[in-house]
C-alpha cells in the first residue's frame, strides 16, 4: 500500500485534510470519485447559455464600472457576436480595473446565474486573450470536481490523480478471465474514464460500465472479507455436541405447545452443526414472535447434555431478565443450574456469579454483553447464543468469534435476529454466517390491526385504553419515542406522559419502565405487568425486545414517524401474542412528509418482517435496514446496494472462484478497500 505522502505537494496540512476525507493511500485517492464534471472542452456562444451551466465563454468587454453599494463590486458587460452577459467581481485589485476595460478580450469560466435583469457570472475565472495568448488550449477532458472540504481546493485532487496515473502501476486484482466472463472493464480503463472522461461519455449516469466495474470490485472486496472469516473459522476445531437428546425430549414433553414445522427444520439444521467438529456460525432469522427462544433453549440443552456450558447474550437487561424467567420455567424442572450476569450486579453478587461460571456449577449463563468482559471465565463453554444481534455492533459480533476459545477448541455460535435481512443484502453483509430461517408464526395468532392517527386525536386513543383495560380486562402499552433528543429528555417525556395519562385515566394502574431504571425497579414493574396488577405500561423503546405478555392487546406508539420500520415492527410484535385481536395505534406529529406517510403505510399494511425490510431497503437503503449499529458492515464508498443489487449474485459466485484460485488477489482486494476488515480477524 503506497501512502499518499509519497506524492508531490502533499505536506502535513494536506495529509490531515485528506485523512478527514478518508484518503490515506493512493488507492483511496483513486477511488475518491468526482461528484460531477465541468465541460471546459468547448466555448459556448452567449446566446446558448442556460442558467446553471458551468461553461467556457469568449468575449470582448463592452463596458466596465466600479459600483459602491453595500458591497464594492466591479461589473463588466461582456459581448460576443450572439449576445451579452454581465460579470460581477467582489474582490479585485486596482490593477484589474486597468485590465478589464472596454475593448479587452477575455475567456471566462463560471456558473451562469440569473442576475437582476440579465444572465451573469459571479467571480468567473478568466484569462486574457491578448497577442501572446490568442487561442489558449481548451481542456481535452471533462474537468472533474471532487468531493472536498473548504480546506482543499480542486487543483490538489487533480494533481494527485495525474501523478498517480503517471507514476504508479495500478494493479487489477480481478483476473482477466473472470473479467471477460463478467464483461467488466479493466480497472485502469475504468479509473481513467471516471477521472478524465471525454465529453462524449455520459458520466452522470450511475450505470456506466466504469462505475459498474468499481462498484463490483468494492462489493467483491466486502464479500471476500466476510467470506474469508467464515473459511478461516471452518478450520477451527469445536467439540462435537452429539448425544441422545434426553434433555431435549424432556423439555419437549413438558411444553404446552407443539413446535412449528419451521422450528423443527431450523432445529435440525442447528443440530447438524452442533454435531460437527467445526464451530457453528449460524444466523437464525425469524420474525418477531416466531418462537426463536425455544429454538435457543433446545440448542442449549444439546450442549448441556454433552457436558458443556452455554452463554446466552441479550442486548438489554430487560430482555436478559425476560429470558431468565422463561428459561427458569423450562429448565428448572429438568434440574439444570443457570445464572444471570449483567452489569448491574453488586460487587459481592458478581463475584458469586463469576465463581459459579468458572467452577462449571452453572450450565447456562444468561446476561448482557457483561458476559464477555475480561474477568469472566467459563469452565467449559460449548455454545454461545446471541439474541437480537442487530442491537449489537458488527464489531461486537466479530469480536465474539475468538472468545471462549479454550486450548484451541472454539465454542459453537448461534446468532438470532428478528430483523430480517433481504437475501441480497445478507449475501454480502453476513457472508461469514450460515443462515436458517423460521418462516411461519405459531398457529392461532390473529393478525394485529394497525391504524395511523395524528397526535391531535389523543383523546380518542385514551378513551380506547380505558375501554380495553376495564371492559375487556386486557392490558396496553404506551411507547414514548423522542429519538433525536438525549436519553434524559426521552426519559422526562416518558415520565410526563405517565403522569398525564394517570390524570386522564384515574381508575387504571399505570407503570413506567425506561432504560435508566435500576434492574430491580424494572423487574418489579415488569412483574406487576405480567401479574396483571398494572393495566397500562408506559415505556421508552427499551421494550422493543424482551417483553412477552400475551394479555396485552393494545399498543400506542407516539411519534411513530421517527422510528425505523424494523423497530416499529419489533415494537408492534409485543402485542398479538395470543389469539386475542390486538390493535396498534401509530400516532404521528403533523405535518407528515410523503415518505413518512408511505413508510407508516407499509407498517399498517404488512405483517411480514421480510416484506417490511425489503420495502425499507427500497426507500432508505441498507444502512437503515441493518440498523445504525450495523452500518460498519456496509460502509460503501461507490457501490449502493439498492442500485447495484443486480451485481450481488455475480459477486458471490466470483468470490467463491477467487477465494479458491486466486488467494493473493483476494487478500490484496480486501486490503485495498477495507482497512477495517483487516482487523476483524484479530479482535
Ligand atoms: P421471538 O422469535 O420473537 O423471540 P418468542 O420466542 O418470544 O419469539 O416466542 C413468542 C411466543 O410464542 C412465546 O410466548 C412462545 O412461548 C410462543 N411460542 C413459541 N413457539 C410456539 C409454538 N410452536 N406454538 C405456540 N406458541 C409458541
Ligand atoms: Mg426473542
């Protein structure tokens, strides 16, 4: 990798500014593509000018005048044989008054704007057309305009690019044979077209072959970096958790329901992995409410029966508590010891818990990311289960890969998510994982009815709560969102809402949960809600995951337009958990933009998380679909997963071939595009 400071004109200041744009190497510079182009290859006649043109014109100054208004300015009228235009300079030297006088011929370049009563150029660049310079050269190529900041001018970028083309071999890591099969341009050609396009090329078109070529290469690099993790992991050794399944049978006979076909299928897929001696890396996708927890429990028992420990990691304390309750129900009758580890334990309690983990006394350990802090030692960890993985960062997930490795034996990993990832996106963003999908809900669920209402109809909504909670003896959630503000004001909003609702609904028992409460307090409130002592639970979005109360059949979400679709879908998944008809009210603040209206409409009209995610991808792009915490997965510079989704199948195929036949090129590609990717394997 050649760093950018090996080029001329790059001093420490320039290095600093380039770094802010993410440019450290000459490759970074090459992939810093122009935003747009200016055409300085031909001279336009004044009669042909249009507002917004960036263009070259030649003409003779007809009149020049210094004006003293609010701002001193120099105004010249320029003419050619077809028309006139006004030039306006705000900064000028006395000498310029001498030069820009009637009769002088000049060539200007600038943006055409609508002036007071004629077209004008403000502060054009100009050259004199005098005896020594009658026909200066026009540019041969379109002039690129690079994304920049105020500290770097365009000339620097152009000079750097020219130097790189002149001095360095730009290596194409995609072998010629693959390239021709895929109809891809050679790299150098593509780069030259984008940095120095001829005027004939319609460079603003995203689909031109040159851009297509770079987008392909970028997606390929991303794919390879994830895929190589998977291939490397498959060389690791894991314990085969093969056994008669006595515990699993015991759990199944005690369950009050029968597993769905989908659940049975994914359990079989997981089981095959657990029996193998290479570590499982499996992503389990299943819509909210599809019953992933029981799948986790069955996998856990498989490991425990073989004498190994299982760690279940949840993104919030609330969810880890909920799991503790659920697992207590399922596992206590089987005599299995489990413990709970989160960040909020007292020092003394924490030490006790750590002791049961390191001694192997606890077979199942449920917790938050506190599970993987340095001082936590497992006696014999065989399986890690990550729930609601989209709430964790990508780096956290990847960092986990090497955790729990004991004497070269790696634990299996099951990663669960209710945020479905459209297939094309998953192929690249999760190329390091195998996937299993639960694609049906348990029987007997009645689809939730969702309505969209302006905030002004709150009173009607409050009357509905009264009705549901008293006449129908059911329960309700009121979700407060204020995502742009700080966590504290979100909390205030929730507290205030709870007070106001209590005033409006004096007969109801109202509880409040938010992320800032102590674990004990949260637990008390949740216990009260589960025991039906509370009718209405006012909450922040902490309840997005991990609340499972089948008697709750009404949810109101405030400022729904501010939440992501996946998050709305998750929240709504807290209701509709039984056979009862449930209702979700999405309250919004007027006025609602067209996009926001369309998005809420998607939630109202769809119940399938996959469909919702696909629509969200179409509207907002992969960063939003994967969630802010996942953005690192798809930090794309040139490619765009929506625009370039047609490339993804070829990317995956090419990745496979390259990984087998051209390992060095693979590594070079990943290095070129993903500085972060290099560290993934090491954390
Ligand atoms: P999620 O996939 O969102 O984590 P859960 O595991 O919390 O879903 O399951 C939602 C609810 O469905 C729970 O109350 C669970 O006990 C119940 N459930 C799970 N599987 C079945 C099934 N096969 N039949 C009926 N109910 C089920
Ligand atoms: Mg769940």
